[in-house]
C-alpha cells in the first residue's frame, strides 16, 4: 500500500483538470486514484473521454489513460470511499459548484478547489500559500458549521491577481494605499487554445466577464485576517482594475501603479521582493518555487516568452519598476495563469494543508 495520499480530480477532463493530471503524475505526496466528470464523459476510459480535447503540450500520462471516468454525482459513494481528498476544477453554474463541494466536504472529504464559487464564503480560506497560510486557522470554524471532523473546503484565488498581489503583499510594511492595475490575460485562462478560439489571433478583447471585480476584491481578502471564525478582508489598498484578453497562450501580465502611506525607495522595494519568502519555502514543499519573486533589471522584461516558466511556472516575475509622475511607482508583473494561477497553485495549497495536518490519510 502506497504511503501517498489518494486523490481524486473532479472535473478532470477540462483544461485545468488536465493540468492537475500532468502535475500529479510523479508527485511525491499525492497519487491520483480516480478522475470524475459530468455524466457526458463518465463511463469512458480517460483517453477516450478527452479525445480531441487534450490541451497540454505533453502527452496524456500513461497512468490515467485506461482509468474509467466516474460520474461526480452518481458515483459519489464510490469516490468518497476511495480518496483521502479531492481537487475540484469543474465547469458548472456557481450554485451547483457550491452544492457539489459542500456535499463532498460533508462526506468527510477535504476539497481543494480551483473554482470561484466558495471564494467569498466567510469561513472558507482562499489561500495564496506564501502570503496568507495563517488563514487555514478558519478551517476549524468551517468544520463546526459543516458538522465534520476532517471534511472542509479550501480555495485558491483568481489567476489574474497572481501577477500583482504578491508584489503588494511583500511591501505591506510601506502601507500600500492605492493600486491601479491593468491585466493582459492569456487565452488558456478561458480554457481555450488558438485552434479553439481563432478570433483571438491578432486580436484583443477588452472584457472578461466578472474578472475586474475579482481582481479588485480578492487581494483584500488574502491580505485580511481571521476573526471570530471568519476571514475579514483588509480595507487597504483600494484597488481598481481593467482586464483584457490578449493573444497569448499562457501568462497573465499586469501593468501596475501604486501609492504608499510610507513611500519606500526603489532599492527597498526590489530588496523586499527578492527576499520575500513564505511557509512553502521554509517547509520546502514539493511544488514551492525556491525563489518566489524575481526582479528583472532589463527594460524589456518580464516577457511571456522568456519568463512565464520561471521556477516551473510557480514563481512570479516583476520588472520596469520606476517612479511615476502621478503615482509613487509603477511596475510590470507576470505570472503563469494555469500553473501558479490555477492547478499548480491548488497543488501547492494542498501541500501546505497536508504539512499543517489538515489533510491526512483516512483511518
């Protein structure tokens, strides 16, 4: 019997689900024992269920090809009895996702979710592991509400904020007051490739549904604190955002302007970024980047082609930091939206939860 934790992937046939499968192929702590999806894919071998829909650049891993895809709903009892926890990356209406995740959590299966449905449930931690690992403290209150001993839900934040929220978090002591950000977001963030979305070639779409509200509010929840069994968002900085879809496959870029209560020097900012570490680095978690933030001195960096895969796509890159005529400073950020921003961030979150004793082997 393997010592690894047995994991199921709900929504395992979609783009983020596929990314989970590739990331977990040889994971030292976790072993994928089942893949579940909607009734449309259920009952088929995985390689048949994703035929013509595999969006990764690497081939379908051998271990999953012959696995029969289960039905998240109808095969619920079988799934619950077979796993220690699940990753959730389903594509469904928000209220249905909420109900599905709670159903699994109430059946004593921890759920680590890539979905946005529970990001504003007051006792569900939304974790950017380097920034707010202490938000896991709220899980005990959540378990009380759900009536569980080991089941709970934890979520990761939106992919767009990874390209500027770590920069703000690292500079907390200088009291960031106002942030204006414009994000230039890759098409894989919509679960698409250029073959599936030909109108994005040589095009920019100046609208991504719901993205601006998430980009303005989620960093404040991450920078908030746990009080009386719920997460209370921070009140500063005030953040305003515009989000554009651009013709790039992977990598979200952000152009950011920022004001501080205590204006630092440029050298202080760069030093804080380069030295910023969190619990994942201290614990040497398997998916943690050794250096979370890199600052690039060249005028033409960070670039998607050169920098998106920094630290296997789990680090973030900043550059072009300079004083501004209206704001204190401006800079550019870049993060990998389906690695740090989606499946990779969720895997790191699960590693943190295991290290802290929240996800364990079933007795």
